[in-house]
C-alpha cells in the first residue's frame, strides 16, 4: 500500500501541529503513515540551516503562527512560547526511536508533546519522561536505560542519514514516492500527491 | 473598508505564487489589497535571516515546492530554477515603488515576474526593464530615471522601516489588523483573519 513517511523530531515546534492532528486525519482518510523520528538538529547544523537562533522577530512570529493555526485546527489551547530549544533533545528522540521499535512510539510522542506545549514540561527530562512514558504504557526507568544504549543511538543515526539521503532538511517533513514536503502546512500537499500524483490547491 | 497589506519584494521567489494568483482571488472574494514593495534584503540582512544562501538542499526544495504549487494553482508552467538571486534587486523594487505611486505598479510587478519565471529574464535589468515597463504602459527610460532618484530611494526606505516596525521579516507577508502572516501559504489565513478575526483550517 502506498504510504506517507512522516519525518519528525521531538523538539521541532511546528511538528506539534502535525503530531496532534495527524492520527484523526489519517483515520478519516484511511492513510498509512509511518512515523520516523530523526535527529533534525544534526541535519540542520550540517547544512548551516538554523531557523530561529538569534532571530527574535522570526521566532516570535513562529509562536504566534503556531498559536493561530492550533486554534484553527481546533487543538487544545497551548501555553506559548513553550520551553525552547530543548535541553535534552537527544534523549527525547532516542526514546521515540525505541518506542517505534516496540510499538509505543506514537503514544509516547503525543504524550511528550502534550506535556511540553500544554503543561510547559519539556521532553527528554523529568517530569516529562516519566509521565509521557507511563502514558504510553511502559516502565520509564527501563525505557530510558534502553534509549541510552549505543544500539538506539546508532538506530537514530541511521534514520537521520536516510532522511538526509532522501532530501529531508527540516521537521516535520513528509515523503511520498520520493517527493519531499516540508512543514505541517504541506501535509495536505503530501496527501494530494499520494492520491493524485500532484498537488491540488484551491483556485480563485 | 478592512483591507490586507501585501508586503513583497521583487526578487522573492515565493512571491511569484502570490503575485500570479492574487488579482483573481481578490476579485473573486471582493478583497481590498494594498501592494507594498519593500526592501526585504535589508530586513533579512539586518535580522541575520538568510534563507537559501549556502543551503543547496533547502534551495533545491524551494524550487521544487514552487513548481508543484504553481501547477496546483493552475499557473503557467515556469522554467525553474529562475535566475536567483537578482543582481539588480534595488532597481526592480524602486520601479515597483514608483509604479505604486503612479498607478502602474501592479501591472509592472506582474509583467516583471512573468518575464523572470516564464522567460528567464531577471527583473531590474534589460530586457526585463523595457519589456515589463512597456507592458505596464510607461516609458522605460523615463521610469528608470525617476526610479533611480533619491526621492524614490527614500520612499523605499520608509516603506521598509514601516514593514520592520509591523513585524514583517520576509516576503511575501500579509498584514491584517496588525496580524502578520508570512508566506504565500498563509494568504488564506490572512483572508480568514480579515473575515472572521481568526484562522480557520480544515479539520479531520
């Protein structure tokens, strides 16, 4: 079955919108979505593409844009700006990779983002780790220990290398049949590509 | 009447999409749009916000994204990538400012973009200047001489300072009731804000 690869990193701000709205949208449209956490920080540093650091006007706009669009999608009211950037980005994404292997990755990711954007508790540290992992139905101490293993670190690197090979340079991104779509605002373009092999947009 | 300020710069790639689709959309929806050319390069340099320079992966994506979306909007097939960045950015935007004062600015802007994206002739130099100005119904030599005056240079600076004061940091941007919307893909959000005071988006 044709599918959409959803490349994201816990720590990406706009990924909040996708992570919150994607499950309902996928169910409504019968979409097969593969959630693929990767180290977007590594990619962006490597490509000299740092979107918000030392850019206060653009960063302020980003939060306002997310706030307006979250309301537009009917998502719960977020307390913005959320703590950013994440201090424990690496562990959060190692947990996501581990969770995708063990079947609880989507539940963990969504719980971690809810705690981050709605309660102000950043992922990758306490109390987010314990609360999000318990919400996903796993033992926090065991999961963190496994996530910190060399094996999971390597798995995150492999996914990150693959994302770069595909042309992914930011998060969230969607890849369909080799076409890259970047940004929560391109999710509909990706779905259109999946169904029709082209982007369809409203015309005047 | 409530209106949308459309801030753009000739030289902005994504502005192509807006410039091509905006007149039909404004007519269909009865929108009052004020076209405001500004020196986005000055703003971006000032804010250390350089989106595509030395970022080949992101730049390649940008062209592909514009190509897909242009097709999605039903626009004429563009020959991409178009020559970028513009060598004569300043003159192109001085001409746009002059034209807005004299009533031919929208026609000039659209003709200059068509020549740039469809025929590969960059704005601000020949043959774009002569062809776009003639298409807008003005004498090219006279218009270029006026555009190069200190008065028009100052007018462009004043508009650019105002854009920055409003929180505009990139092009295209739309400002409605003090709310800034950045990107061709936020035009519908701006229209929604104009009509409803909020952004409305499709929900699953």
